[in-house]
């Protein structure tokens, strides 16, 4: 019985390790201009940073907007239901199922709040040149929006 239990735990551990390696994290930093940032219904566009981060891990994709006070709004959804467009050059529509709000406190600590939502992010197919990412989502704490246009010479970085 003990041998079976040890074998089962070993197999579960191997399966978890294989799963974590099977889903690498891709991180793209996009430089440009933030045109709009709304946090819980409050327009904080003047504080929005000059870059956004696009994270992809497994089926989950997010676009992260950051304000100058250290607050980050992450629009997150799974890529599976993404509405892929048949026409070349037409934006894709990524459903958003959660907004993750990270707020930096005065003592340097970070609090995170995951808000279930209905929303989407619209973005162009991968290409060089200027591109706009626009996200919007409604939560129990209000509306969250972010619009960002990459600079024409911006290239995804890691």
C-alpha cells in the first residue's frame, strides 16, 4: 500500500512538473503612448506609462497597463475563444474574463485584487509599425479601460 502511495505521489509530481514546463511564459514589452487609462470608473490617463506588457502563458493572455503611482491593471483572458479574423490586417478580439488590479502602497507592499468581468481587448495581428491595443471591461468595482498605441519603430522586447 505504501509503495502504491509513493508511486502515485511521484507520478502526480512528475505530471505537475511537465505541465509547468509545457507552458512557457512569453513576455512582450511594447513601447509607445498610452492614450487612455480608466481604473474603476476614474480616468487616470495622465498617469499612464509609456509601455504596456503583453503576457502569454498557455491559453491565458493579458495586457498590462501601469500608472506612474505603481498601479497595474491587467486585462486577462483565455486565447481559446479569441475571435480570429479571416481578413489580413483586421484586428483580433480577445475576450477578457478577469481584471487584475495591483496597487502599490506607501510602504512598498503590493495588494492584488482579481475582479471577474465581461470585456475584451482588440489588437492588430503581429506586425511592425504603429498598432493600437484597446481593452475595456466592466466589473463590480466599475469600468476599466486602457488604450495604447505603439510607436512606429517599436519592436516587441523580452
